[in-house]
């Protein structure tokens, strides 16, 4: 793609990087075949190729974008399916992240939109505030049909039951069983700690059983993904910097052998810390090291070897591959292989490359499109007639669970159960 940036514009490192990405696009249109919003809406501007044109014009112009550009950029799920499809290796993720940061800095949204985004950016990364917000949402849930679309979506996604904080999420070290094979830092996360605290508990049981010493680092918290995708760059970088420093300081400054992430949306972001801090003289080296150490929990389990495993119940498990795992981290078959090795009958989802509509805060900000994608995903899952649904990302789990009675579990809960852990409570709920 031909670009026309000025030398002054290219002096900005973010713009220079985006210019390289734009030039790698050859307009082939392969991305349109796998883009969820294009599949639903059929609008070229709601395809990656169309958004790339809009972003190019926006960045070259330098002025605040118009409403049309913002609308189509906002509709992007950041599912990254286009990056899996693209034959030219266009790094769309970095381009759309830059576009969102530019929109956030230069475009004045309507008041209600600004307030909602600020609330989401302030509440979701803070477990205590998020817990209070969910408690209030549960009380207001009967009024959901009377609410505007976005507020209705937020209330409908609020879980019917809310558990207290888990003791495993406090800073501490869990010793390995039977000798230490690895020392790992676990990202305890933010929203997941509130929505499904049992995921971290199952992760710690499984990893310690396999020989990992697991640390919850003092000072570590939200990975920054939620604010990053809202375009709130400063907040995202501040959260990431805290994590980098906290994990680097573990074990007397030696740091961990791996940083384990059990929410794939977070994992994609942590693996990108090196890029995020590439120009930071103080943190660039540490950020690159943390990115290299970051692993999805299934990668660590496979590295250690699952060991003796036998599913206590021969369940048919349909595996939903989160976009951030299959497209963002290129982990496609590994979770299914581990589940099969554990004794479960694993099934694939038809149209498995398409997003479920969760996409971080997308289902709250774009509830109509997210709802259509959820319905399409659940219809495809229903065709497999599963006893349970497995996924590796809390956002997907919450999105799917809001529309089905079939139990939705994290992959690690099933692996923990098959290797001696308790029966997942989610099976009883289903």
C-alpha cells in the first residue's frame, strides 16, 4: 500500500511502525473471508482491508478522525483472525492498537460514550471495584429489559452468583509437590479473579502437582489488556510496567522460569510487552525478557508432561478456541490434545475461527454485533451436542455461559480434575 506520511510524522516511532505495517498490505482481500464483522455486516469498511484504508487516512491526515472512521474502528473485535489469514503477514494488531490510541487522544466522543469507557477502564482492572459493580448489577438485573442496549448488555452478563475473593490470589508462593522442576509466576489477573476464582485455584493445584513452584508476585495485577484495547495507553502501560517490575523481582531478582497466564486475552498482551516498551530505556530489556517467558498455561503443562490422567467421567467436551489463543498466540491444537490425553472426548466447533463476540469489553460496547456473534457461536456449539464446553479465556466463558445451560469450564479445570483435583463446580451448576 502506498503511503504519504511526512518526515515529521515518521519521526514518531508509533507512526513509523504503522507506516511499515500499512506498506506490507497488498489489498488482496483474503482477510475479508475470515473477518466476523464483515461476515455479519457485509460492509467493506467493517473488514480489515477497509479499516486499514480508514486508519491510513486518519494517521496521514493527523487531525481528529471523523465519526465514520471511529465507528468502523470501534466495530473491530481485535480477534486477529485476519492475521492468521493474511498471506503478507500484515501485523494488523499493532496497527489497530495505534489507531485506538490515536482516537482516544484526538477524538471527542459523545458524553455517554466517554463516561462508559472511563468507567470500564477504571472498574474492570480493579477486582474490589469490579466486585462492588457486579453486586449492584445483580440487584438491578430485573430492570434490564427497561435499560438502554449497553446497560442492558452489562446487566445481562452479570453472573447470577458472586463468590468471595479466593485466598490463592494474595501474594504468596505455593511449593511444588515432589521436587521443584520449574519456578513460575502466575498472573492472577483482575476480572477473572472476580468472575471465576476457581480457575486460579485449579491452575495452582495442577502446576504444583506437576512440579512447579508457583508465585503470586506482590505488586502484580491487571495485565493492561482491557485499557489497552480501549485506547487508554497510559493506564495500560502503567499496569504492564508494574507487572514487569514485580515478576522480575521474584526469587531475589532471578525472576521466574516462566510467566504463566490462564486467560488468553491477557496472554496475548503479556507476550507483546516487549513491543509495547521497545522505546523505554528503563524497561525495554526487562519487558522483552518477560514477553519471552510468558506462556499460556497449556504450554507449561505440555512442557512438564501431563502425567497419569484419567477423566473421572467420560464427558464429550466441545473446545472453543479463544481468538486470542488461536490467532493472537497461534496455539490451536495443544489444549485439545491435552484434554484428549486426559480422557475426554474432544469435539471441534464448526466455524471455530469466528469470534464469540466477547473480545474484552466489546460485548459491552457493541452489544448488538456481539449478541449476533454469540448466537452464531452457540448454535454451532449446539450442533456438537456437548456435555461441557471448554475454553481458555474468561471473557469467552462469560459470553458463552450467558446464553447456554451447558456447563462452560476452563480447560485447566478439566485437566486438574483428571489428574486428581476436585470435580469442577461448574459441572454441577450446568
